[in-house]
């Protein structure tokens, strides 16, 4: 999850390239924003 936050700065494309599912990328982004 922490790595996802770093990738946000780089962009969403790199996350998908690494093999992360688009859903996982969308959930972590929405979850951290909603929780805190």
C-alpha cells in the first residue's frame, strides 16, 4: 500500500505495468483519502 502512494506521484500507469490490478490502484487511492 505504501508503495502505491509513491507510485501515485509517478503515475497510475507504472502501477499497472508492475502488475497491480487497476482495481487495487483505484481502491488504495480512494481509501486513504476517505479514511484520514
